[in-house]
């Protein structure tokens, strides 16, 4: 027997709150993403009441209750992207797209040492610079620098890594940034 697609029933206050609870239980999210999800669900399923609910008010209430915390989300997402080798610019853009406020994005922005570590992590994983055997020629180095820029790293860090000839020199460069951070 062929399956017929039945239209889901319209939402009411109880169902909308259950959807919101289910969403925050399953996903790490921000207020903006929760609000967008609820708005989309209201548009798809419709409303079974007199006055349309305020998705922003519901997401604000969830944030006040502690179900949604933009700062925790930003820190978690930032750490995850930095471990994967993305740079500060790319991390900031991902957080902006998730609806994280500017002040929180600035708080979780990587320091110089973390940015360098992330860049080295990407280079090691992608076999850029001294991890490439044999050492890359000029056109390949330019492509590697471009890939690091697309990943959100600074031009200085990308060039330093790609044009380095030894891994030991990069390790020394990393240690010098950690020493600078301790002086701040």
C-alpha cells in the first residue's frame, strides 16, 4: 500500500514548547538558532490559536532558564573549530552565522598562541610546508597559503608555516608565541 503524506497538525502552545525542549535537548544551539527553528516550524505547520506566538520570547525564556547559553555554545564551537585547524576569522564567521553576539565572539577569539597552534595543526594534517615531502615548490606553496587563508588564518601565519623548511623551526615559533602570551 503506498504511503500517503499526511500534513502534520498545527501547533499550539504545548506542542511548540515541546518542540523547543526537544530541540535544545538534542542540539547545542544559540538563542538565534532556536528562534529560527521555531519560526520555521510555525511556518511549516501553522498555528492553532488566536494570536501567533512570539518565537523570540520563547527562546529568550529558554535562555533565562539556562537551556540555551550562547557563551557556552561559542566557546565549545570555537574550541572545536580551532582543534580542526580553522583560523580565528573562520571561527568568528561561524559564530556570527549562528547568531552569537559580537561581545561573545570577541571573548572566545583565539589568542596568538592558539591561532598559531591551530595553523600548525591544519598544516600537519594537510601536509603543508615542512610536512610535505619533498619540500613544495613556489606554485604549490602559493596554493597551500591560499588554502590556509580560506581556513581563516592570517597571511603572516600561513606564510611562516608554508615557507618553513623544518618542523623544529615551527615548534620553536609555537613556543615563542606561548611565551608571549604568558607576558601579557
